[in-house]
C-alpha cells in the first residue's frame, strides 16, 4: 500500500544498496521504524491534474538517461561494489555499508562571509548520496535508482529533509561527509549525513531525510518490491544523525503570511537532470523572503522541508514566509503586527528598518515558517513547506546597502 | 603607467607566483607580449562617480579576509610552495610552474541534458586558478593576491576571458584541468586553461584570460611593482591554450538590440567573497536572453567576455542580446528583422516559433553579441560585453514547453 499519495519528488533519487550476498560486511535488516509516511487521499485530484506533465517529463528523463556506449566508458559507473573511489575521494565505512567522502570547500561554494552557503551544503548532501550509490555497484541507468528499481519502473521521491548546522565550513576547509541509509516504515528509506571538520573532528552539520518509491509511469507511490528490498536491506543500519525529537508540525501558510515573493519563474539554469526545478532552488526561493537586515546578523542553524509536489519548469511559484510568534517578545510582536503584508524582501527590509525592529537582535524572531506554492488550474498547490531556525552570527557581515 | 582606466573586476583575483629562488624548476621571464590593454580616459568620471561604493566594498572585503587564528588552522593555506595537494587532487606540472587538478563532474554541475553547464565550467576555471595560487605558497590573506600585492594594496582585475568548448563533460566524468600563467604586456598577466578527459585525453575546452592590477584604495589600475614582478615572473610561461586569431571586436549594443531583459537585480546568493556579483552570474544573465527553442537544439561552443565595470549588489542590470547578421541567411534575416524588440526570453521564444524561424536549424544565427548594462546616475554604464558562438547539438534535448 502506498504510504503517501501526494506528488513529491526530489533530485536525489538515490539509495545505496547491494545484492552482493558474498559481502562479508553486509548486515541483516534491522528493526524498521515507521517514519515520514502520511495519507493524503485528497491530493489524488491534483495528482491526476498534473499527470500529463509528469509523464512527459518521465519520457524526457528516460531519453536523457539512455546511455550510449561512449557515455558508459566516460562515466565508468561500477558494476560491482567498490570499497574505495580514488577520483571522488570516497570510501565505504560503517562495516561495509556507510560512505565517507572528503570534500574541499570551493571558492564559489562560499558566500560573502566566506563560509559555505546552505545551498552548497545541500548540493554536497546530494552529491555524496549519489556517490554512495555509485560505489555500491547497483547504480542503474538513472538518477540514483537501483537495478531492481529500474526493472520495476520505480524512482525515489523524498518526503522530508532536515538539516542542522552548528557551524559553517569556510573556504578551503577540508571536510568529511558521512552518509548511510536505514529503513523507514515498511516501504520507505531514511538517509542521514554528518559533515565533520577533517582537521578537528568537529561536527559542522547533521542531516536526515525520508524517501519513498514512486512508479514513474503511474506517478503513484509504490510498495517496495521484494527484489528491491533484497538490494536495499543489507545496507540499512539503525543510526541517527539527528536525535529524534517530537516531530515538528509545519502549519500551512496562507495569504496572511507577512512576507511574500510572487511570480517566481524557473529558468533553464534551475533545472536538473530530471528537467525539474532542483530542490536547492526551492530553498533559495524560501530564504529570499527573509529581510536582508536579519540575514546580516543571523545565520541559519536548522531547516526542515516537507515536500508535497514537484515543481516543473512551467510552474509559476509564490514564496510565503511568516515569523514564528513565540520567538518574538511582546512589545516587538505588537510592532510586527502593525506591518502590512509585504510583497518582496527589499520592501520588507526597508520597513523593518523604519520600525527599528532590528535595533535589538534579541527581539527578532528566530524561527520562520515557509511555503512554496504553484498556481494550479483551480487553486494554488503546495510544493514544499518549510521551517527555518536561526541564531545570531558571532561576527556581523554587512550586506552592502542599496544605493537606489 | 596604468594600461586601462576602466573599472573592471572579477572574482578570480588570483595568479600563481613564487619568489622561491631555490626552486630548481623556476624559469626565466619570457618575452612579454602586450595584450589586452586599453586606454579609456573618458571613463574616469564614471569611476569617481562610483568610488564611494567601491571603497565601502573594499572595507568589507578587508574585514572578510582578516584571518583569525582559527581560520588559519582550518584553511591551512601553504606558506611554502607545495608540489602536490592531496585534498584538492592537484599537482604542479610544466616544469614546476603549471598546475593540474583532477575533478569529477558532480550531479549538480550538469544541466537537463546531463552535460556540465557552462557555468560549472567557469566555476571550475576559477577554482583551479585559485588552487594554483594556493599551492604556490604565495597566497596571501585575500582572494588570490600574492603577499607582495597585499603589501602594495593591489588586487587582480580581469579584463578579458575567452572559452572555447569542443565537447561538454558528462555527469560523473573525470576531467583534468591544467592552468598556467604568462606575461601580458609590461603590467598584465595571462592565465590559460585546458580541460581534458582523463580517460581519453580529448580536450573538452580551452580558455584564456587577461588580468591587470588595481590599487584597492584608489581604484586605479597600477603598474606591476618590482616586488610583485619578482614573485610572478618565475611562473610565467609562453604557451597558449587558444591559438591567437585576429582579435574579435565586440560592438556595443544599444536599445535596438533584438532581445532585452530588464530590471535584473542581484540577490544575496549571487554575491561572492568580494560582496560583488560573481561573474558567472553575468554569463547566466547573458544566456537568458537567448530563446529557449534555440537552446534546445544548440550548444555554446565559444564565449568572449570583455569586462568594463564591476557589478555591485545594489545595481539594476539590463541584458541585451543581438544575433549576428552574418550568421543568418537572407530570407531568414528578413523575417528576423520584422520581429519587434522583445523584452524577456519567454516572449521571444513564442514569437520565434510563430515566425517559424527555427524551422530549419541551418538558418538560425550561430553568433550572438551581448551587453550587460547598469543604470548610472546620468547614463547607463557597461558591465561586460560578450560574444557567444553556437553549434548544433548532436542530440536534441527538449526543454519542457510551458503549459501556461
């Protein structure tokens, strides 16, 4: 039975897996926790409404991913499990099932304050997850799907992603990224990550995600076939990057949200191999609603994303954002409530300044709720809900003020 | 004497250099060719007009780049020339003066057609250039400047960049990037690159660039001090990645340009360590003017960029684009001339389709001229001129058509 009927997707359509029964390190399947599943029968209509687009895109993906002989030689995807990947500086750890990759933070992966951006970190999570599958020897002719999944027309879709950042790595810093997978319910999978300083061992960031399988033709969520379970389960371990807390419920924002950016249109450069908007772009759209002045003095320490629907290149997107009231003290909240609904972060930034809301950084909200919506034919449809948590920066990096 | 008075900048403010007189591989300074210099005294006014902004930004950069002890430990920039960098998979080649780095094309560096994007290639050029300086042991407390340059308050600014792409690497492909420097005139420097398939040795791309020095306080171009020449000249070699042809003159476009996107505003995520818009963003803005239908069936095979002025976070930018007439046959040209000036590539795409201009791909222009402008107080000011050359893709990758 499908756990979740909402159309959700994610560029990281990957897992790590092996059906190599001779692997001495393979582990038995562990206790499975049911996580990250939901039932949304009311979303069926919106599913069929967009099914045409989805199927078109699947056809394109299939075409994209048809490997020519030349491509096979050039990519050189392993057909058997490998323990070391010298090119990617990756290796198998955790008794044969986890993956570790060394990464140097590049000059263009940092922002104006010379620390890695959240976007770069999300991209590195994607990259290491895919390289884990790459090394497993089971990466098929697709974007992270196993051979068994391809035989069953299945792809991975992400339902939830959570990242906690304690400290951001800086330009030129060497980090190690560990990633591993585990069971999530009967039919899902978890993937976790740890990002660590190679020099000090300090854990910069932790991340966890939940995945389910979708039939790429019917666009319906699917059970995990036994054939695929046999590939995946030897790789499952029960280890959590983020200690489980009470699940955060992310409310659905509406037009009363304090900040909104409308009419966001994906560009060619926002599309990934699946011809869909890469989820990192979602995060960029979310963060653009937050006033510049706040971003000058604060850094993101946590983000939770709940995916509802994929975003196609033709979608027109609206990004809503609302500060959480329990993060503001009363006097400040009163002022905040006097602010009219704003459209665009530049204006927001000016008004925030005029009201002196940012005079004391202790009084500003430290949590925001987010929603990305796309215009459906009859109603707006949710792409992703988000919750961000922030902390004060140790050193303020001024964003150059507008002269216009 | 300063060769060029226009305000130009570039995030790759780097060179490779060494004053290690014991280096057995160091070479004598070679014959210097005068290249890429120009005299634009008429730009002095526009310089002083924006000097306030520029100086503010320099102060920010200085603050950014002030290293704490912790940063020094975490970055671990070499203080002596190293021959191998295991973390970056880089090594010194070319008899001790060139640099080679192995790079795997990552999942997020490719576009919908699974080949590396031009943006990714430009970022990799930036990255390998900086890593060359990193390994040289002379990288100072800045974005690629040498110790001697920092003592003289000098930074690098790029005046020209040219890239030729024969074939784009694909997702997961291992490439080797070679880079080296040479003299350009008395006071400038050239930096070249070659990107090669590690598996086959095939040269995917070639690039060359020209650099001059600017005093970061006065914002005026500067002679190369003897102290800096002593650092740099041992690294200069006379070798060209791109065979010199007759220099291409890029005409200045005006409001009659066929395609225009107006009101482009840099976002926080477009800014680099210098608090300025990264030049890769310039290229994205340029290419967004080109109709989707053309991009579906063609790939960029060459780009030349001439930098005139840096773009700050407060600038509002206009991207103009015009097809070169000598690349279109007459009947097609006539149709093309009937198209009114367009604002935005979506509209452009529709009109191109209606006129059937793309019915025969042999008839479409294969060269475009570009211009990015920013609104000055009295007149628009040029940021960068560009020329792109295109060839037909071997396999067409459809861009998902709009359903709106």
